[in-house]
C-alpha cells in the first residue's frame, strides 16, 4: 500500500491539542514544539513517529488547552555564582569588558519556572491518536497517487509492446536498405551472398533492442510487485524508473526508426511523470 509523505493529523481532548504536519523529505526529519516542562518526553514521542513512518519531514506542535500563566523567578544564587566566577576569570586574565545583565542572560538557567501539572498517559494517548489521524490522511492521499502511477506503468508497458511489434519490421527495413546499398557500390559478380548475410547478422546484433525491451518488461513487473506488496516504495520505485530510463536511452542510440523514436519520447515522458509522483510517496 502506497503512503503519501504529505498529510496532517490532529487530536484533542480536555487537556491537550496535538497537531502533526508531514511534508516530502528524502529521509525522516522531526521538528517538535512543546512547552519546556514537557521536553523530557521529546525522545519517546520522536520514537513513536519513527515506529510508524519511514520518510518525511514532521512538524509537531503540542499545547495544553488550559495552560495557566506560570510565574518566573530569578535564580539569584545561580546568578551570583556566575557573576563571581566570571569576575574572577576577568581579574586573573586581565580581560577587558563589562560583566552586566546582558552577560548573565546568556545563561538559560538563571530563570526558574513554576512546575506545571499534566497527565503523561493522556499526553501519549492523544499523541497516538494524532499519529493515526495523520497516517489515515497519508494513506488516503497515497491511494490517489497509486492509481496515477499504475496508469503510467500500464502506459509504459503498452508503448513497450508497440515497440516490440515494430522491431521485426524495422529489422527487415534495415536489411533491405543494407543490401540495396551494397549492390549500388559493388558489381553483381563480386557480391558474395554469404558475406552479405554475415554482415546483416552483425548489423542486426548491434542494432537489436529486444534485450532492452525485455529488461523494461522485467522492471515494470518489479514496480507492480513493489506497489502491491510493500509499504515503503519511494526509493525502490525511483531506482527502477532510473533503470527503465537507462534502457530507453540505449534504444534511442540503437534505433533510427522514426516511429520507434516517437514512442520512446512518449515513454520517457511517462517515466518522468511517475518519477515526480515517486517524490511524494514514502
């Protein structure tokens, strides 16, 4: 099942509001915003995200519904110790400058916050619900992307089959053209039919694209298998599309047939469309 990397999920109750947004990203990246007194739970909450998702940028915001304004106190003993220590170092090393409040405010611990009361189990429960809401949206979006990719893959297969149909005709055209060219250069009595046949075989091997077409079929089969049976498909899909594109480029170099060239351009266009979609999925 394909899952999009773009989504939004939220959960709320009488205590918490949890909002999680996810965007496209090559790897898994998490940014969390929560009250300072909840920071002790940041790592466990991050691990919950990692346990359910593989790729994407996640922006998490956690707030208390009835968060009361809390008092701030200056940690006077801490400020005094910092000032004395800095003053001693300044005197010992003859360091110029002034130690003032701007210096002190560079130290975070000089402010003490009143402790807030909150229910940890309810926090984690609400967070899990927000993750489920996000996952539901990502799966829903992924189903639309999956349909578009399936259509594109079928189109590539149809084009591949059409090129296969043209290969024998293209070979016969080249063979006839080659013989006519030889006859126009060499007089009839000097022509060795066996030699011409050997040259045609060598030419056919050099220009044969059946191997490339077979590999494209194999890659398409692998793409379908990945889409239908795996959850994390983005990177694999991108790799297989690169392989198909490589085979297509080889076909372009080998074939001089106008109709095949037109079909190849069409196939490359479909590959690019699918690659763009692959950037949006996990």
